[in-house]
């Protein structure tokens, strides 16, 4: 049974219930303040030109990197400071991952939405702590879960009285070092009533595929994004970088910034053609 569709307010951006398609985008991990602000400004310019809602994403810590030697980010204090600069200088709402319940209080003082990584989507204490923050919570569907399993995940957050929940599809494990996307998942997630996001760049990731890091197939990001826009989602999630070959995390599946606007215009055209999913 499909429930009545909810709206979730993320700063000035409203997701869900037939609202315009939103872009959630930014680098996989915050590298430094200058690069972060450059990416945010260029994304803001694109969304202004296309009259689109933007939520900026940047991780202050990637605790689930493949190798102990992989770059994790600047950490909560510096990372949240940089995200606060994005908010103050550009007025763009921000989202970042949390990995532990202890991070919720500090992060919720800056962020407009908390994000639960896919690997942690069943961690009850983390979900409840995020729910108790009162902020919107974006939960990435675990690569090991069926889409209908996310009802139980959402219910853990909703048990706190917080129903500002967003569900994100990012692919399902398919053998070793590979993910596939079942587009039926987007329609099934939509039955929950919560806004649904498609994370196209993580969906083409090859987890651990480079030995000490994840590989990726960014050449398929556009194809999967078009399919998701046609099925109907509330937002698309893209990791972007000015020079993905030099990115410190997830470069192989990140979109080059100079390709974002043309592709985003395609998404808006497709979403407009199929109409509202609300």
C-alpha cells in the first residue's frame, strides 16, 4: 500500500510530494576549505541557472574507507567548520555523514540534514540518536538490503517522533566488488511515503575494486540517472569534483564538475516529461 507522500524540509529546500527535482551534490570527502567552496559555488551557479533546489553534500569523515591508509577527511571539528562556511557564505543547506551516536550533537548544530551511511543503516542506536536530533535524516539503503526492508529502518527513526526521513537507493551487492541497481527499488521505496533519492555515483562504485580503494565506472552515471529520473525520484545525488583523477576519495565514480550542468539539464527535462511523482 502506498502511503500519503510526505514533504521534508531541508533548510530552504523542500523534498517530496511532487516538489521540483532537487540536486544533492558535492565531493565525496571534504579535502580543504578552498576546494569545498569552489565546488559549492559552481553547483550553486548551475542550480541558479536552472532554477533548481540544491543541497550541498560533503563528508567530514569517511570512516568506512577500504584501507587504513586511505584519506578520511579533516574530521568533525574542521569539516563542520568548513560546511558552516558553505552555509554562511552561500546560503546553501548542507548534509554530511555521521558514523557514531556521539557525533550527532556536534553535527546537528551545523548540518541541515544528517546522513546515515549504507553500511550503518541498521544500527539502531545511531538511527535513534539521529532521530532525536529533530533534523531530517537521509538513510542510504544498505547494499545488503531489499527495498522493503527500509520500512523497518525508517520506523526506528520514526519511533523518536521524527518523521523527517529521506530514503536513498545506491545499488545492491552483486557478487564481488560490484553493485547493480534494480529500478523497481525506487518505486518500492516511494510506497513508504518518504522522499526518495537516487545516488547515481555510488551506484557505479566497485567497492574495494582497486585493492586498497574502491574503483568505479563513472561512464554509467548518466545512464542510471536518466533511468531514475524517468522512474521518478525527489532528488538525485551526485558526487562531483573539479578533477576526479586527483580526488582523494571516490574519484573513479565522481562526475567532473564541468559535466554537471549539461547532465542536470537532461534530468530536469526527463523529470518534466514524466511529470510529478507526488
